[in-house]
């Protein structure tokens, strides 16, 4: 088992290097000259070739491509992602640290809603298969899966905030501001996991161990909860783990709809201002989160499932 864990950790290192290289390449393929963008952001009245060359030397853009990549990579390992073009007095790491808590708060609230709603609804849909509750929930799942989050956010804002005047339309700072964006982010994931849990439970109900449990005379609630639901959740562990970075990255649209002061709002404003260091650091952060959470929950699934532990050994 230890050897398997060690191999999985080692296998992530080349993947992280590839992600960092692709991120660096794509940002450098943008046709605009970063030095010229920095001068425009600094509101320099006349941009000359000499001024561009001076800023290129200041930002290290006159060095060879691979040298710049290696230097940037080692700086990232030390937590130094560069300086913001929009505000040279602020570091990229400082900007990310300033906005990250709000995004984590929104993603955490969304994850709680996903778990609290999808597990019991998926469980009841499987228990009462083809009943009225199951049919209604399957119809809602089909509808909500097809709706884009920004459209759901605008509908909720129009109906709950404007028509009913129950919750604020935008901003942050209180629990009331968190409800609408958190529900908007979590809605598509709730639909996905309701369907996943329902299908897994229906598949497990056909297994032999359920028949043996019934023959032994175990109570139906015990069979459903401690056996069928428990075994059905094993396949959801990795999916839930992958949902965490998806929730963090997926807030980019919802944060801008509700003016939530998180990483998504920072990223969109950086795109409009062509603040390349922040865009680069944001893309790298999301890529690293996907790899790390995938590794973490893959290891947790291996530990919790005896069959996977045997294969890993």
C-alpha cells in the first residue's frame, strides 16, 4: 500500500510540470506585448520603443523563453507569482490571498448544499423508484442540468431579490449575501449527484449481498442505509473530490453575476485589464487543485475499498 501511495505521488510531478508549462506557453502566446500593456495600465502618455524596451528588461521579457519559464517556475515554488500590472505595488500572491477566502467560503457553502440535498434525495429516489417523488425529481434533475449557472443566477436574483425582496442581489459580507450564489453554484452538482447516487443504489440492489441480507432477516432500513447506500457512496468519493476544485473554478461566472468579491471576479477583471501575471497564477492554481484533489480522493477511495487496497498491494 505504501508503495502504491508513493508511486501515485511521484506520478503527479510530471503532470504538474506539464500544467505549468502549458499555462506559461498559453499566456505568452497572447499577441499583446506585456510591456506595452504594463505601460498603458500605468497611464504613460507616450509609449516609445525605448520605454517598451525598458519595461521588458524590468519584467525580464528580453530573456530566452525557457530561461523565463524556469525562473518563473522556481519563483512559483517559492510562492512568488510576480507583480500585478494594474497595481505594481501589489504582488500576485497578495491579490490571490485577498480574494481566496471569499471563493473558499462560496465553494464550501455550495459543497455543503450538494451533500445535504443530493444524498437524501438520491436515496429516496432509489427507494421509491418510479414513484411520484422519483418522477418529479428526475424531471427537475433533467431541467436543472440543462440550465447554465449564470441564467439560474439571474432568475433567482430577479424572483427572490427583486420581486420578493427577500435577499440582497449582490455583494458580500453576510450570510444573506451567500445564499443565492451558493445555491446557484451547487444546483447543477446537486442534480448530477442525485442521478449518480440513485443509479448506484439501484445497481447495488441487484447484488447478491442484498439477497443474503434479506434472507438473514435484517431490517430493511439497515440494509438500505448500512449496506446499499454505503457501498453506493464508494464510487462517489472521487467524484465529490473532483467537485471541490470544480466548485472553486466554477464560481468564476457566478461571482461576477452576484458581484461576489472572490477569485472569479479578480480573474475576469484581470482579463479585461490584461493583467497577465494574475491570469497565469489563477490558471496554474486551478490546475494544481485538480491534480491534488484527484490524488487525495483517489488515495482515500483506495483506503476505504478493500478491493482497491488489494489491487494496490
